[in-house]
């Protein structure tokens, strides 16, 4: 039995000890299998959380999205750039939207993106002045600060989340994620996947699915993946029933919202800010003391 205190390599080299180590492993494996990680604790015993987020501050947010969400008792997160034409023309309606509990998220002022992102088609629609390739990290942070002030003037909120424009996280070739961290509770990227391990999630790199031309069934299947993992499913919408070149039908959106309403005991649907406040509080609670 003395070989149990030795390394497996040395033990196996002793021949007779290899059987002992095999037995130890055989006994240990079922114990591990019987103790899977505890599911992430969502409020009120929910099995998953869902965030419905809408980008670019377009008129259909006011005309289609908010009415459909509110009919089901839900609130959404709207990532509105400071130069949104809809924000300029319909400011009182945007302000009223936030007063009803919807969230305004930071989407910079001029919606800067990479003009030639690696592995993706060039973004010819982007004005060269706002190509992130020619930004610096300090310039991007300045723009994000100015956008936070713009939104503060609309809704009075001081806790803000970010939706990276085009999902891009670099300026002048350098990541601005850590420089932006002090400004935000959380930030949303792309990646088209659910969050399965919520405890290990970096709040500044929350994945989401950018939906385009998909059905209600496909979006419900995405939520079910989160339910299976006790995870988080974040949707990134643009157009809903029109209003943007990246679009899904209003019927598909309503089908998802109806399903979420029917399953509200099982799935917690709320704003990005509310969900990430819960996630970060839980992460702090279980973090080992320093
Ligand atoms: Zn955008």
C-alpha cells in the first residue's frame, strides 16, 4: 500500500502497484460522476436566463419590438448609437421606452467597426472615418464615455452595458476590452453560442447569437440549449419585420416571445443589465476570499 503515496509513473514502473492504481481510478470515477457541478442558481428556480437585445436604435424598436415585448410582459435591451437618426427624431419616445423598464445600452457614438474584418466580407457600408483599424484605444474609450453621457441624459441610469459595434473588440489592432471594463457592468460580443458555464463567464465578453432570417423554432431551440445547461442565451436582433438589412420576420419574433411567455417559470427573460447584475453578484458571492 505504500505505493499510494508515490507518483503513478513510479508506481506503474514497480509493476505490482499498477493494479492498485487502476482500482483507485475505478473507484474514483463513479464518485465524480455522481457529483456534477451545481447548476447556476437563477432567480425563482428558473433553469436558464434569456436576454433579448436589439441593435442600432432603429424605428422598428419603437414600432414593432417594444409593443410585442410589452404584450408579453417582457423588457428588452436596446443598443443605441449616439448618432441614431431615430434617437434624434423620436427622443421623447425613446425616453418613454426606458421609463417603462427597457434598457438602453452603449453602442458608441459613430458605430465604429473593422472595415476589413479577418475572415469576413469587407464592410463597405462603413465610412472610412469610423474604421476601427484607424482608431486608437484611448479614442475608442473617449467615444464610449461620450456615449454613456448621451444615454445618461436620456434615461438617468448610471449602470451601463455595452454592445461591441459589429462585435469588434479592437481599435488600431489592440484590444480595448480591459480599457472599457471600468465603464461597464457587462458587454456583449457575437460568437453565436449560448453561455453554458455561467460561473466562468467574463462579463465583458458575453456571447450572443446574431439572428438573421431564422425561424421561431430555431430560436426556441437555442433557448432550450441554455435550459439543458442551466445557462444563458443572449439574442442579438437588428430588424424585426423590416427596418434593417439584418432582419427576421415579426412572426418569428412573436413566436419566440410567446414561447418565452408560456415558459416564464422555467426561463427568466430580462434585460442584459438585470441578468448580468445577477450573474456578477453570484460570481462575487462564490469567489474565494483574497
Ligand atoms: Zn450595430
